């Protein structure tokens, strides 16, 4: 700034951008390999930016870029950031957790949000079998896909099976793999009930099938703090929404459900 006494016009430097949000915005674009209606360039013979159908599906989180680290769309990543910012600002106690993480992109964003917003102690829990879907079960009579879940597992198992080492590698690429990232490896009926988690501020379920959705809620929802968020990524699918609706009814949960996009919903725990 130049003083007026020197006969010069006083100038004030432009304010610095909001660096935490700028960092997270760039990270989300990298996780999706998608920005402003276009996918990032990749192999020339694979369609890429010249395929408008591909960019539409990528934008909605239906068919991700083949090199993406996150399968969800931009609205769902924005939602994760907003929830993280809110619970940190308001001091809602608890860690962050996602079930069925694919390549880990949503959990990478959770860890980045803790770093960007200066949270010193919360952990990010990454819960997955890292070996595809569990075998079908008749344990839940109200499961609409009971006896037919193998059809879904056969169709989806290959694309959803990502190894633990691959997920860790993707965390490392962003400089976000540390001792505050905790992995729960195995099927949810055995790993989640005994998980060493005291409190959660964000519980994000990306579980498609009825059993995995219900088991995650049954084991973890009681640990969600008042003021915390329960986010359900696959509510569009009947087997997931039925598990959520059954659990909410059985436990008298009447907190209003909010739609995030075409498939994802959330509610905030009030009691």
C-alpha cells in the first residue's frame, strides 16, 4: 500500500481467496476427473470429451471417468464437504466414516476436509470388504431382493471390487494417508459391531444391498452424535431404501429426509 502523503493513490491488495475451500474444490475435480461439463482428457481411443453421453453420466455420478477416484457426482462430494464444515464449525463430536468405498474418493475428501479446516483429532474410517459383495443371505425377511441378490452381486461385484492396497495408494497420491485414516476390512456383520469407534459426526452409507445397509445402521447409527449427519448414497435402489426405511421405523427416527441428488439422501440426527 502506498501512502497518500506521498501523493499516490492508496491501493489495497485483492483479498486472498478462501484457501481451504479452494483446495477442496480442486481436489473434488481431481477425484472425479470431471469439471465444467467435461471429463478430463484420457486415452484418445476411449471417447473422452467428445462423448456428450459420457460427460452427462459423469456429471450425475452414474458412470464415472475410468480413471476417477470417486464414483459419486459433484453434488454428493459438495454435500460431504458441507457436512464436514458444519460439524467441525459447530463442534459436533465424532469421527467420519463411509461404508463401501470403491476407490476411496469420498473418504479422501473427508480426510482432506479435516486438514483444510484445521481439525486436529478426528479420524476417517474406511469400511469395506475390499473383496466384493458378501454372499446372499436369507437373514432379513423384508429384503425385497432376498434370494435374488446374487444377480446384483454378479453384475456389480467386479466393478466394485477394489483392493485395500489400491485404496491406500490413492490416499498416498494426495498426501492424505496417515494414522488418522483407519481401515475396517471385512464384511459388515463381523467388522462393524466391534469396531473401536466411540462417536461419529458423519455416517455415510454407500451400501447397495439390504443386509449391508441395515447392518451398518444397526451397528453404527447409535454412535452418531446429535447434530451429526447420516448420508445414504444409494437410496434410489429399492433394497437400500427398504433397509433405511425399516431401520428408521423400528427405531422411531422421524428426522426429515433431505434429497441431495437423484439417488442420495441425508438427515441430521436431532435426538
